[in-house]
C-alpha cells in the first residue's frame, strides 16, 4: 500500500479520535517513509492529542533535525516539555529556535505562558501583548488558559 493510503487512513482515525489505530497505521509504513515530514507531522499531532508528551517530544527532535528552520519542532517540542513540568527547558527551547519563530503569534503566546508559570510576570505580559497584536484571537484564548492565572487580572 502507498504512503498516501496509510496517511489518509491514519488521518481518518485521528479525526475519529482513534489515536492508537492512527499510530498503528503509521507504523505500517516502511522505515524509508516513516520519517517523511508529513508522516512525522501527523504522528506528532496524534501523540499530542493522546497526551503522549515524551513520544511527541521525540518526534519534534526529528523534525528539528530534518529542518532546523521549521518552527513546528520548536513550538510543539517546547509545549511537550512544558506539559511534562519542564517549563524552564520549554522556554529555553523556544528562545534557541530559528528567527522565523518571531513571525509566529504562538511563539509569543507560549513564551508568555511559560514566563507566567515561571513567575516572570512583566516578561509574560510583554510576550502576551505581542501575541495579541499579531492575532487578536489569542486574547480570548488567554482568558481560559490555566497557565495564565498569575497574570489574568493584568490582561484586561
């Protein structure tokens, strides 16, 4: 069966929230195709939706190795670190990423969250305001984000 067939099947399982089945489908790929960017992206999505943070972090490492200028491996890798309680490492990963991250509102939003959790309130607010300027939808997301409890009163 072709790469496209397995990807479509895995995507369908993921959309149905049948994450284990999606991963099984991706494991059927030959090793030569299992590290293709689109395969890794889908595997990352499934693992993150499963909250399999350590496995997802490994996929992010592969993505960063394959394409160090692509932001996905940094943003999602940092999120995985944060979800495992390694928030300072998450912030460091984002800060060490490529300059293209500066075009991503998610970069600034996540830095704001990490700084809020780490107690860096002023820095958190600066990062969050930048994300809000870049994409106003992040302001609404921030209102519900438990990571921002420490700064929620200052966001209004």
